[in-house]
C-alpha cells in the first residue's frame, strides 16, 4: 500500500489507484459506474493537489462553517469519572455536526467537475442537512434518500432539509434504514451520472470515497492534535475516542493521531451493529469490509437507538486499522447510551447526538471499571449535537415513567 505521511501519518495514507487498505476497500460497482469512480478519483487527486482548491475549502469552512471548532475540557464530568475528559466540539460546526467538512469539499469538487446536482443518503439526517446546505450555498439541485423509519424518528431533520430546498425521498425497501438509503442513492447515481455527483456521507463505498471522505474529515484530527498539545503542555492525549457507524468522524480524528504512538485509538460502534467485533469480511455498497452477516453471506439488519449508527458495516480503513491493531473497536448498548446522553447534559450542559453519546458511554464505563487509568487524558470527538434527538429521547424516557 502506498502511503503519504505528509498529512495523515504512515497508518492512514493514500491507498493508491486500487483503493485498498490491506485486504479491505476496492471498487466493487456495476460496470456502468466504473468510469464515474475513475473520473471522481482523478478529479479529487487534481483538486487536492491544487492550493487554490484547498484555500477555497479552508476559507468556506472557516468563514461559513465556523472552523476551527474548540476543544472543551469537561471539569465536572472529569472529576466524577476520575480522568481528564476533553471534547472536540464538532457539535458547534454549522449544521450541528462534522458532516459539513465533507460535503463542502465534495460540493466544491462537484462544481469543479461541472456537475449540477447533488444526491445523498442519510440516516440520522445530519449528512442530509449538510448536503442540502452545501447545495443551497452553491446553487445546486439536491435529492436526499432516507429510510422511511429514519424519516419518522428524525422528522426535524427532514423538515430542515426541505427548508433548505432539498427533496427528501423516503426509502420503503428492506429495513427502511441507512443501508437501504445507500442502495437507492447508488441506483439514482447510475441513472444520472452525467450531471450528478453522489455526495456519499461516510468513509465507505467504492474507491475513492473512503479515502476522499477521510481526507476531507482529517481537518478534525489536525486541529485537535494542535489544540491538545496546547492544553496538555506539548503532550498528546492518552486515548482518542469516537463513535463509528460508517466511521467518518472517527477516521477524521484518528487521522490526526494515527502516528501518535502514545495515543490509543478507540472507536465505539452500536452494540446492534458492531461490524468489527462481530462481523465477517464481505462486500457491500462497492467495498470489501467487515460486515454483519449470516453464514450464508446475507447481510443482517443493524439495530441502534441512533439512526446514524444502524449500518451493518464499517468503512474499510477502519477494518484495516483493526487488523493492524492500531485502533480498538468496542460497542455500547442503547441503555448505556441513553444514560450517557443525560450524563453529559447534566454535568456539562451539552446535549450530544445519540451517535456521539456512544463514545461518552464507553468512556464512562471504562473509567468506572478501571480500564481507563485514574487521571488519564481522554479526547472524545463530539461529532454532533443532540437537538435532533431530543424528541426521540423524550418519548423513550416518558414511556418509562
């Protein structure tokens, strides 16, 4: 594997034209989409090497997106857990999550390629909102595919997308969740590739998406490492933690610390969709990665309280990092996530997205069990804010009272 240590470290470099991270990755798509993927890879390589493209992207993320996002030390929760807990505040970025970093990059790239339309899939709705936002900013048409189940539990984000001018298409096939939304978006891309860019939301799918999305999200890790070294007197955190569905926010923050051998990397999956810990290598949505499937190779339905983590796989680079032992993949259950959602709110006045609450849940459990040493410095990527989840959490908690 070819690596590029100038930006993301020896562990997370350029996978080369095959798009392989060890045995994972690749480009498993219908023949009709191969030219589109090759065109996209060439366009991204050209743009990423162009200082004017990088400067425009940085400028929009700074002046429109609100970067750099801060790192916040959680004083009260740190005291309660017996560690030093820091949050990388992607919840403070415009649209409320890390998703804008990727869609602004892909939107600029699509415009550079002469595309007029953006299509996207979304689970929790944050990627859909971000894509609709970018489309409005750049004057492009936008269609978002969303599982019918997810449209019901994320009604607020559906309305936000519609306010931004996007068309939201409920997907009624299969489990009616994120996996099925990806299927529909890929089908739509096949039919309209000449004038349409598929703005895939995570580090998954066919090459070049896993690599390209990670590069757009690596701004998180680059900022966080510099900020932590100021806060920790030149040191890196002992542990860097992020939730992982497809895994773009985790890849983004891991990219900044992959070569920091003193920092353990921990990704927290939903217990009902733990692809790395319970999955089997296979092919889905154009990539070879770790997937939850039965002995016959049939993809199983992922289950999670979080609409953004109920995906039956993980990005191929994550599967590779797990194979290398550079990152550790664990899981958190719904009950612990609900408790973590409330814990962060009551101790720090911060409502995390249910996705991000998975990371908080693991940290709380690891601190209580002694897995995290007393006084350990822990950085959590708070990938999104919980406004979108408040109604869902309210209904769950009220239903139990």
